[in-house]
C-alpha cells in the first residue's frame, strides 16, 4: 500500500478537510441504512457521534474501553497514556459544544452484539483498529455522499473524509456555529500549545 494512502497517512500533514454540521448529520443518518449490517449500525453511529462531539484522534478512539465512559454524568475519561504525547488525563464533558453523543452511546451499549473491554470492537477482533476506523469513516462518507471542505473552503470528493475530518469539524462548529473562541478549540482538542490551534484553525475566525 502506498505511503500516502489515508490508512497510513498523518491527516495533519495532508488536506485538512472538514464538514458542516448538516453534513455530519447526513453521515449519522447513513450509519443506520442497509449499507451496513444491522448489528453494526448503532456502533457506527456512536463512533461518528463521539468523534464529532469530542474531537478525539483516531488512535484515542480505538484505545477507549467501556470503563472510560461515565454516561450518567455525560463524561468521557481520557487517560494520558492513550493521548498524543502522553498528556495528562482529561475528563471531557459530552455535549459541551452542541453535539451530544450520550444518547447514541447509550443506545449502542444497550444492545451491543459483542461484550468486550474495548468500547468499539470490530467484526473480527475485540478492538477496532485504526485502519479499520479509517475505512469505516470513509465508507460512511461515501454512503452519505458528503463533499468535505478544504482550508480554502472548496469542496472535494467524499474520499477525502477521514477520522481527522471530524476533529477539524469540531473546531469549525465551535468557532462558526457556536461563536466560540480559539481558546475553546484548544481546550476541546487538547492542543498543548495555543500556536498549534492558531496555525490550523485561525482561518475559520477571519471568514
């Protein structure tokens, strides 16, 4: 497989695509269609919802265990050991910035077809791999027929949607839809340095 394919590429060094809220809703709807096996539909919806709510990195999402969820308090506990750079542990409030994933997670866990320590298993393994997650998000985007936006606000093909697209979409939602600040984006996406937030997302502010 080529080094620049979505499965092996670092999304931060490639096109930073993002979606508008309505496009994410299209992806959520697509998760519940016959394009996916019935027993995987709730899992797929929970994945898209959680990525869009929290802005988790792909490696963080696939490393989550069920014990990291505190749905009674609508919180996700994120150990430092699964974060980029072994950061400090974080407690993320679900639904803080307009995309509450608690309902979809509860529905998924209530009828989950496989009882595993990992929050998100795959059909063949007890834990979804990062590559499988990337393929899943790409497939959902294809079924939803969403055309993500680039940094230049130009739309491209659904094949450019990857898990990091939803992370970038969180920043767009906070700044443009919720009228938040770059400081809010930094806190939600857990950037160690504010300069990282400014470099990646300041173009949303000037629009």
